């Protein structure tokens, strides 16, 4: 009986350490909620939806994209990825989704949005970040990389090159 008790104690200790680690990891690396806002009038010639998560890297990308298009005739709506559930892609000329690969998969809001809007992938641009920098959803043409602030101009340039034709600029 003592042997069984020792094995059970070791197993429970390992499980507890694992749970503490997962809790710490989630708190340390979880994305913040992105602030929702709009730039320019919804009556503009082109309409861009930018769905993102909050982090220094993603905020830098978002700010650079908004700064680039705010002087153009482009309506820009920035939302958190959790709000993708209510988005109708018909209302936009281009959609930009910036998200992190979390717990070895994309966030559920992004996955379900991409699944329900397969017919609109030709006007959707995706940037997926991950620790390794190469993870992305199967069947989705996405830019991938690590969240390195020094690489922001590179990603912004690539994204703008994809968005300009969609926004007819």
C-alpha cells in the first residue's frame, strides 16, 4: 500500500507542477485584448477590417498599417479577433487578421472565422506569429514569423503590398 501511495503522490506532484506551469505560461504570454476603433468615414471608397490581438509587436504593425492608409480614401475598422464572430466579409474590400499561434493552434475565433469565410480568402491577408515563426493554419496563405519588433517594417511592407490591390490603391 505504501508503494501505491508514493506513486500516487509523485503523479499528483507532477500534475500540480504542470498545472502551475500552464497557468504561469498563459499569464506570461497571453495576448491582450486589442482596442477597437475606426479611422475615416465608412462612406470612403475602400473599406479595410483589421482584426488583431494586443501585444507590442501587433500594436506596432497595426499602428503602421493605420498610419499608412489613414491619409488615403480608406475606411479602417480595427477590432479584437474575438469580435470576428460578428463580421460579414461582404462589408469590406480587404480583411487583415493578425494573430498568435496559441497552445499549438490558432485562436478559436480566427479558426472559426476562416472556416466560415473560405469564399473570401482572396481578400483576406493573414499574419500569424509563433515562437518558432513558421506555424500557420492549413490551407491559409499567411505571412508567418516571430514577434520581433525590429522586423515590423518588413512585415508592414509585405502586408501593404498585398492590401493595396485589394483596396484599389
